[in-house]
C-alpha cells in the first residue's frame, strides 16, 4: 500500500465544503466522505481514507494539501511509476548482502 500527498488546487465548488474541511483538519474527516477521482473519472480506492489539510486561512492557497492513504499495489505503481521500486530497493539490497 502506498500514500500520496500533494498540493490541492480546488475547484470553485470547494468553497461550499471548505469550512467543514478546515474545522476537521486536525481530526478524522471520515464524516466528510471524501473521494478522489482520476482524470478518467475513476474513483481512486484509498483504504486509509482521503484527507484535505487546509491551512489556507493562515498560509494562503499554498496551504492546502490532499492526502490519499492506502493505495493498493499494483495501482500505486501504475499511478506513480517507479516509486514502489525505489521504496523496495534498499530493502532488497540489504537482503541480498545478508544472504551472500
């Protein structure tokens, strides 16, 4: 499973939900039932949930992040090519040295 996070650039409709998101930015946002859709309109499964961390009142538009937790493999590798291999590589090298 993988985690993805990054800057959140909201559509104008986010203004309706923004007060709820800001109120829950330091707690669980399960009650908001947030989902992520790909550009192909496919729902991105997030086993650990989706969270918008919105500190825009304090930091401006750069202060909003999206966190997607628990993206399963092989989907994670499909969405973020090479990231899984880069994560696994140090562990694989350690095993091969111990086995020799």
